[in-house]
C-alpha cells in the first residue's frame, strides 16, 4: 500500500512541476501579447489625435516632408505642444464668446 502512495505522491509532484512550467510558459506568452497590445493602444491613441486635429496633422506631415534634418527635432517638439496650445486657444475663444452674452 505504501508503494502505491509513493507512486501517487511522485506522480502528483510531476504534475505540479509540469503545471508550474505550463503556467510560466502561459505568463510568458501573455507578456508578448501585452507588449503588442500596448503598441496597438498607442497607435489607436495617435489615430484619435490625428482624427481630432486633422488640419494640424496634415500641416505637420507636410512640414516634416519639406523640413531639413536639423529642423525636425523642433518640429517634433511642436507636434507635442500644438494640441495643448490649440486647447488653450479654444478655451480663450469660448470664454470670449461667453463674455459677449447670448447671440442675437
């Protein structure tokens, strides 16, 4: 009877070890999927911003195509600052329209 329990305990240990290996492999495969999904999320975020600021995106694309290599870092910085500047402009414009009162 003891030999049977020993075999069962050994088999259980083998299964636990195999389960640990499978769990580690599954976690590794999800790591790859998570990295790919984070890339997809970034692409979707950029697409949303481009859709929101279509005219700006077109101007920046033309500017990048026409600009020399030395001016590209400044254009990239402008790309980052431009949406914020646009939102500030819209906020001031909307406050100015609110200050005038209801339109006739």
